[in-house]
C-alpha cells in the first residue's frame, strides 16, 4: 500500500515536469534569415531536462516494485540528473546520495546539498565519471535490497522518457504551425535525449535527421576513446554510454566550447533566454545542420538547462573570439513562444 501511495504522490508532481514551451527563434546567419526551434527545458521543476528522466525512471520503478518506500537512491551524475533525483527523491521521502566528479560547478554541488541529498565528490584520481558509477555499483552489491540505482547511462527508460514526452511535444507544438522537423540535434551526456526523441521522430518519418553533438575539444563520440578538457558540463562525460547507438543516428556534429559560451551569453543578452553553455552549443549545432539542409529547413533542439548553474564558470567571463566561431556570424532577432 505504501508503494501505491508513493506512486500517487509522484503523480502529483507531473504537472510541473515536461510540457515545456517551444521557442521559435528568428535569426540571421551571414545575412540570411533563418529560424530554429528549441524546447525551453529550463522551465522544468528543477530547471533542467533531467527532471523528465528522473520522474519517468522513479515512476516506472514504483510500478515494477523495484523501488520501495525507504530505499536509498544513489546515482552517478555530472550534475543536472543528480539535482533532479535529489529533489524528486526527497519529495518522495527517500534518502539520496549523489556521486559526482569534483570539477563540476559549485552551483550544481550546492543545489544537490540544498535539496537535502548527500554528495560524494569524486576526484580524477578516483576515476571521475567512471569511478562515480563504480562506487554506486559497489554500494548496491553490499546492500542490494536497500539501494535503488537509476543507472541513467545504461537505463533504456532514460530514452523512453523522451520518446514518451519530449518527442511528442515537439511534434504537437510544431504541428500548430503546420510544420514537422527535418532534423533534431542534442548534446550527448547520457544520450537519452537524442536517442529517445530521435526514435519517436523516426517512427513517424524515417527520413528525419537525428544528430548527436559533442565538444570539438573532447571528441569522444567521434573517436570512441579520446577525452579532452572542455567546459560544456553535462555532455561528453569521458565515455560513450551503452544506451547511445551511433549506428541509429546521423552524423556527429562538433562545436567549440568557447563558441558555445559566447552563444549562450548572446541568447541571454539579446533575447533574455538564460540558458546554459550546452544550450549555446545545441543552438550552434542546429545552425550547422541547417547549413547542410538549407535555410528553410525545420531544425529542432533543446535548451537543456538554465544559466544559474554556471555563475561560477567561464560563462560569466569575457570569452575570446576565435577565427571560425559561428556565433560571430549569428544575429539574433526575436523569440516567439509556442505553447
């Protein structure tokens, strides 16, 4: 009975997760008028797209009985998923412990603590992201009936969450304008967004292009192994997650992290869209895809989180402009909300 009560309590939070606005962003690129459509995922419960997967995974785990009242939720994360599980887990009266690399922003760390979760910061010497995952698995082995692991990097319910919500929302909102996506692009952290949205779009029209995005500075997806230092927190987490199936996706798109910082700053300063660095990268990636498909192509993406988690990073500094930066050729004009 307690598990049924928890399911009902979680259902009560559904109205503040998902169903985010679609932003129609008109801009000029090298003097040519264009439009890109992006989901405003910073409107979610804790300010990021990860609320969708945290809600879906917890809901499904309650239904299956895998998650029971009183169990301890543990997750390895680069930040946003940890914040989401901290808030939702505590709302459901679970103890929550987050394992996170110690180089993530101070805002991420403090938000997790503010939501009442425990946090274990993992150094590069302890293995960083992979070390964080190993620590959660070791805890589960020691206390198998007491701990619930969402396992966001390996859990296909991560993809299902976006196939069930984000993808249909994009299609429904664009249909109000008489449109359907020619392409979708999103940065790959766990890969759940690009895999789930992509699967839904391709189920309707198999010719839709679905592109994963990564930092040029850390081309893990492109090389399969290379890890570099970059400032796009939340994507390119040192390895390719098992739920990412590159053979089911189109060409990998790369963007520079400095270019992404400038683009995120521009979106805030010109249009009042306070989005994170990866969102700036997603916008640049959409511009690149539109370059290939044509100025009139309907290209969609996501603004995964807000800028409040980046106030202790280079986001608030003056980023040097380098030759070849796309952001220099982009003139933002206006944003229109599609509910």
